[in-house]
C-alpha cells in the first residue's frame, strides 16, 4: 500500500497507519509537529512512538550499559562488605582462640606450682623404694652407666630449651619420648642408661646418684622430671608458633591439626600412657 503523503509503499494497512504517525519525513510532509507525536529516548536521543519507545528501551545499548555498570557497582560493594564481615569474623575468632590458649597456659603454670608445693610428683610408694634398694640379678650388667639426669631438672631444662623441636611437639607424647631417648637416656658414648625391664607393666630402671638401681614405675619419675624442667611451657610456645601466622593471626587448619598433640603433652601429668609405651618400645631389654 502506498502512502498518500510521501508515496512510500508499505506491506499492509497497519504498517501504513503506523508509518503516517511515526515517520519523520512523512510527518514533515503532513506539516505535523514531530515532538507532539514522538517521544525522545533519554539515553540515546532517538525519537519513537510511545509503543515503540517501550520496546526500544529493552534493547537500548546506552541504557543497558548504564544498568550493567550500576549492577556491577552494587555487586562490588556487596562483595567488599562481605569480605569485611568475613575478615572481622576471622579476627574475632583468632582473638578468642589466642585468649583461650593464654588461659590454658596460665592454668598449667598454676597447676605446676601447686604440684611442686604439694610434692605430688612422688608417685612411687615407700614400699617400692625399699624394693628398689634390694639386690637384683636381672640384667645387672646393663646398668653399668649412671643416669645423670634423673632428679636434675636444671640440666634437663637446658636440653629442653635447646634441643626440643617443632617435630617433637607435632608428634605429641611420642615426640617427647624420642626427645628423651636421644637427649637424656644415653651417655656421651651413646650407651643407654635407662631401660624398660617389664613392658607389660611399664617397669623402667636406672642407676641413681647413689649408684643404686632404682625403679621408675610407668616412667613417672622421668615424666615428672621433664615437667619440672619446663616441658609444658616450652611445648606451648612451640605449638603456638606452629599455628600462628606471621601477621599474628591463627592458622585454623594447623590449630585444628596439632591441638590434640599439644594437649597430649600438656596433660602428661594426668596421662603419660603414650609416652611410656613409646619409651618401652625403644628401651626394652
């Protein structure tokens, strides 16, 4: 169908009607005010009929670009807010864990002081002391070297301060047994001077300062000696260094992995079973 004003041919009547209302050149020929007929897109400054403007806004590139930038900015702000919240939460948790560790260390110090005052480290009865002084014929030849460390915590403390390593603490009580075996229970020539004579009962023997064979049931004397020499404090410091990052925050994964091993050492006074069993394997005769 042909437009009566501009002579443009259109496919159908509806297209012709729309053409007469919206085509710029045709409207000029009709002497109609274009601004009264068309609406201006505020994003790209193009003119459209009311109906077409709505369709145009759905695909207007300048408008879509603005919407994209606004959405992207909102997302960035939201992401930044979440990162701040997570960082604050992590710092709060790290601080709580650090305080708990400090409280645990302080409690251990108090317990150690109380144990020292009440002499609770004496776990061998007077009967066992008398038995230990009696002559024995069981492998006396192996007790040719006196153990110079039992009842000498000042010597042991120096070794703990200088020889106790991260690897010992990571292995818990087994690591402490290896430390004792390599640093305390041998003489300068590498001869063992502390032996397990009955692994089923965790019976250990050594020669004391008086040159007498002395029993150490369940390695209680050796355990007490290590604790008296500051094993707990030194182990706690090493453990904290293991799971503390350079910026002072707590590495949660390392904390969870190594806390149980650190607690094994801290609780050796109450339960040294892992320590003495490992020691029995290494010193059995």
